[in-house]
C-alpha cells in the first residue's frame, strides 16, 4: 500500500475588487498572486502541484509539468545601428503544461514577477493575466476587447480530412517540429526594461 502526498500550493486568492474586462462582470475575477512562488518555479525542474482558481471562486487541484519551447541552438538577433548582433539566450522564465484529473487542459507561464495561464475547464476557455498591477481570471470568449487573431485550424483540418479520404498521403510527411521566428519591433522593445524582459514576453506569447 503506497500513498502519494503532494502539497498543493495556494498561490492565488480571490479579491473583492471589481475590475472587469468582460461583458458580464461575473466572468472576471480579481486575484492576488504569491510572487514568492516564482522563485521556486524558476528553479524547479520537476512537477509542481498548485490550486488553480475557477470562475465560480473555487479551486481545482492541478499538476504543472515543465516543458521548454526553446531548442539547444536558440539565438537572439539584435538589430542595432551598427548591424545585427547574434547572441545565445538563456531563458529565465518557466513554462508548464497544466494537468487536471490526468488530462492536459492548458499552459502556465512564469516570468518577470508575473504569470500567464490559459486553460480549459468545464468546456470554457479561461486565462489568468496581469493588467497594470492587477491579476485577473477571465472567460476569454466574453472579453470586451476582441482579439483580431483568427484561428482556422478546425476549418483547415476539415479540408485536409476531406482531401486525405480521396488521396491518402504518407504520414511520414507530417512535421513533428515547427521552427518559428518571432520579430519584435523597436516600439514594442522600448516598452520593456531590457532585452531579456522583451524576449521573455515574446517566448511566453
């Protein structure tokens, strides 16, 4: 007989403040966040167990499993007045998959005294993000400010399935890795305190 005992860290608490970024005030919750958690998370390369808030002001027990989006040869290219400078980049942020009841429901990113979490719970998509000095939990699909990004994955997937039924292709052509470059313009760079802070933000996105 064995027992697995994990200390669930209480890193969020609900606040009484009423800042809202959703059409319905019920779909935004104000949170406090234990910044001290970031010191542990940034040094921790093993699974973490935390209590994640839900929109009905309760908590769910989740497991955070670390992962990295960066390859070993990841570089940062700086465009300066004297030309391009290439440098190695050592990430000082932490990224985790969020598991609830054995199923992956989202991601949890820690950087620069902040967190960015995105997860699906009860068939709704939620996000925890920092706005000015406030941490907010909100329903993504009820935001007042609409995201202009349009994802066509489901539409394209349907088209691919239709085509593949007629003319099946070898699965060996399916890529298992995506190489991606992110460009940050000068204006956006200058809204951050350092190049490191800028790259942390870009990696988190």
